[in-house]
C-alpha cells in the first residue's frame, strides 16, 4: 500500500467554513478547444466546498483509506524540521499546490527513495526541481486547464483594477472615510484604445486575449509557439518574435508563460526599461519571471504605472517582502487559481491522476510534465530544463 503526502494551505483563520456564500457552482463539462474536464471514477466531495485547505483534504481521504493507503495532510512545510521533511522519506506520492508550494528541491527528492509521483493540484510545477525529478525516475503531473479560466478572469480583473486606479479609490471611501474624487481620478484611465499584450499564449494567455477582445484594445502576444493564423485574424493579434519586442510595444503586459530557464528573471531592469513610461504589468504566472527589486524601482520612478499579480517568491512571502508596501500595486495572495470553482476541478483531476497511477493506466498526456525520464506532454511543449 502507498503513502500519499499532501501539502495544502492552512484552513481559514476562523476555522473551516460551516456554510458557503452560494449553494452551488456551475457545472463545467469541457474546456475551450475540446479537452474534457476531469473524469475520475468517483468523487467524495461536494463541488463548491473548500477542498484546497488542510481540512478539505482535496476530498481524497475516503478514497485513499478505502484502498488501505496512508494519507498524510499537512500545511507544515518549512525546512528543515517540518512535517513535510519528516514524512517525505517513506512517501510514494507527494501532492502539492502552487498556492502553498511544497518546494521539492534536489535535497528533498534525494531524501525520498520511494517517491515516484509528484502531483500538482493545480497548474505550474516549477516548485518541483524538474531535473532532479527526471534523474530520480519520477512522474510529475498537474491538472492542466483546471484553473486556467479562473486565472484569466483574475488577470483581466487586475488589468482593469490597475488602469482604473481601483485600489486607492476604494481606500478613500472605506479605510480613509473620504470622498476624494480628484485624488482617485488623477491616475484613472480607460483601457479602451491601449496596446495590451500577453507573454505566453497557452491556455491562460489565449483566454485572456479572448476576454480582452471586446474592450476595443490593440492585442499583442509573444509565444515560442505561434498561434494559428485564423486565431490571429479572429482576435486581431499582433505577434512578436520575442518578449523584448512585445514589451516595447504595449501599455499593459500580462504574463502567462511558465517559470523555466528561458523565463526566469526575464523582466529585469533592462527589459522593464524598454517598456513605455507608465506601463502596467500583471503577473499571475510566477514571481521569479520578474526581478523583484526592479519592479519596486520602476514603480518608484514611474517607469511602471502599476504592478499587480498574485504570485510571490517565496510563498508565503516574509512580512517585510517589498511588494507588500510598494506604491501603485494591486497584489493579492496566490488565489487566482484556487477559486471554489477551480478547486472542484483540480481535486477531481488529482483523483483521476491517482486512479490512473494505482491502476497502471496512462495519465492523460496533457497532465504530464515529467515522465519516462524527460519532459513529457504539456511539459515537453511548455517547459525547458537547463543543461
Ligand atoms: P500552457 O502550458 O497552456 O501555456 C504556457 C504557454 O507559455 C505555452 O504556449 C508556451 O509555449 C509558452 N511559453 C513557454 N516558454 C515561453 C517563452 N520563453 N516565451 C514565450 N512563451 C513561452 O499553460 P497555462 O495553463 O496557460 O499556464 C501558464 C502558467 O500560468 C503556468 O505554467 C503557471 O506558472 C501559471 N499559473 C498560475 C496560476 C495562478 O493561480 N496564479 C494558476 C495556473 C497557472
């Protein structure tokens, strides 16, 4: 029997919710392009409930314990003496989430001789040291598409929040108890007519482009895989061969490429410097794609008019992380991909991956990042490994 170790974010500070704001979530059966939503053989949770926190347990406990497996769930993950570090050495499977990542470093992987499967309950497996996972003979899988639309909605929201100066205006009427119209509008613009670009036009990037089309903006993108001409024509897209050309051509940039050697630290002082003065960056991809301090400096100098996103490094960030106090920001914690709607899909997808693994059936190629000794499936298309 197997030992499965899940590292999930802590419950709400007031405890696991006894009830919810809404009675149900819409039933989604397929994604744009035809990929099916998760198809596990069974489900032991009610869609719409909090599944991603420790007490939610991704709805997996009954399934795993009925099989005779051991299921350990914890949020305690900071090395060297965490529950994660203590439980890892005899674990067969680790489940983690980008929102509260169990950083599976080379050292941690080396400490776990039985570890053969790392599942990301969500999307984005950069918290796993992929070269070490490959060398260790592991499979790394994620629930591709489970929260892509959720993130695209959040990214569009953060673009509008920045350009329309929402956060300071909200703060004037609530925190400061004022009615300061001039203060609120002196940085308030329309998105209409602006040049808006996405870096990475995969599942999320393309959904962002589609959602922005009705805003009457000029849409730009860059991706190592150019979109089909029909899509470019349908959405009126301008393609750029690299991030630099894209950055120099837009007023708003939304980042949707994975974190891998090609994208790490891509938006440094030099790259931000080629952008138009007063540009906005929204980053719901991964924090290490941008240079933390270059962002702060650009906001202070006015080179950037705003920065928003939900991804930080490390996660959770320390109390003195400069993005908590920088000007012209609209940051959230890493929540865009963990809506209650998305949780139902990524919990079901995690169960589907486990069922396949235990039965010896193939995991869907689109869920694979590493398999068979190298990058595989979505991993082979969207990631690179150094060396
Ligand atoms: P995807 O695999 O469908 O798309 C990624 C796209 O990025 C691909 O088209 C790929 O070709 C492109 N890309 C890769 N390297 C590139 C480079 N150097 N330059 C330009 N383009 C490049 O993935 P997705 O579902 O759209 O997710 C994208 C990323 O968003 C994830 O890898 C993850 O890091 C992040 N994400 C964040 C959240 C969140 O909650 N904030 C949730 C889901 C995903």
